[in-house]
C-alpha cells in the first residue's frame, strides 16, 4: 500500500512539474535547436551572406552571446532573453543583474550585453540631436579645432554632407609627412560616393599653423573641383586648418570658397 502511495505521489509531482515548465516556457518557434539547423540557416552564415538586416532579433543577440550552455544552444538562450524582456528594445533598460540572473548568462556575458545595450542607448539618444551644420568655414574650423591641435603631420579629411549641408560622416583620407600630403581625386570622393553624399568639403591642416595655401594646395583644389563636376558632387569648399597664432589674418583657417577661388 505504501509503495502504491509513493508511486502515485511521484506521478502527480512529475505531472505538475511539466505543467509548470510548459506554462513558463517561451514559445518553441523562437528557439530551434541550432545543431539541427542546416549550416546555411545558422545566424553566422546568414549574417555573412545576407547582412545583419536579414537576422531576427534573437539571432542578432546570439551573435553577441557566441556560446550557449550545456543542454541549451546559444540561439535558445538569446530567444529566451528576448522573450523575458518582451522585445529586443526592452533589453536596453536592463541592468547587469537582470542579465546575470538568467540561466546561461554569467558575469562576463552580462557585462558584454550591458555594454552592447549602453551603446544602443547612446546611439538612440545621439540620433535625436541634429547633425552639425557645416555651411561656413567658421563652422568647419571649430569642428576640427581639437583634432588638429598639436598635429605634427599633415592630414586630410573629407566631410560628407547631405543636401542641407549637415554632416553625414567625416573621413580621414590621407596622412602625410610634416611637409605635405597628396590627395588623389578618387580617394577624396570615394567616401562620398559610398555614403551617397551630395556635397563634400575637403579639409586639411598645416602643421606650421599658417593656413595660407601653397601652390600644390591651389592645384589640388582645381583638380578636385573638376573631378566633382564629372561625378556630379558639389565641392562646397576646401578649408585649410592652421592656428590663430600662426595665421597672418588671426582666423586660424583659409577657405577657398570665401576667397573666391572655388
């Protein structure tokens, strides 16, 4: 009689356990066994072939996690995180403890995820601020002021702008010697073509502090202006960056547009 009672007890306990586990489980369709997936359908292979936009939220998270745990593949762990948070976006508000208390997320992974979410949060906040308006050399010079201070070599940048002259991206294209740097038109306009910029500003520094253009600077500007016309890109300006102390005009910059040379 006692043996029968024990058997009934364990059957009831086992049945209740699996009922509870089923109620708390996240949807099975979110966590296919990674080992059973064809190689071409796995996140890393799809990322390499199709790019990040082709991946689902859990798959992107799995790429950050890299490994799963004993009995649970990385995609399952990632899917469970997204499910527990309600959405990928909600993970941005999680603390390190929220990640660490999840099965399969140790201290290091919790910190890695916390870092990734902080990057996402800052990107979201920074996109609310309008990109710099670089419609005048007076605006270009302050943009580079901290960058060029103390530089002992000549560097050249291209500012890729949209049609409203707001910055899309600043790209360093060459870094030369203390005396000069050479810029080929193809190097100057390659970032603009890649980013779909309709307007560019070329900027380079004179380590001497004197922004007065040299003969090669004049020649380069003419070449770039002709190349821009062929590529149907507007070369809005070429700004030479110096220092206020080294500039005979005490401005710290020279603008080919403002000087009527462009």
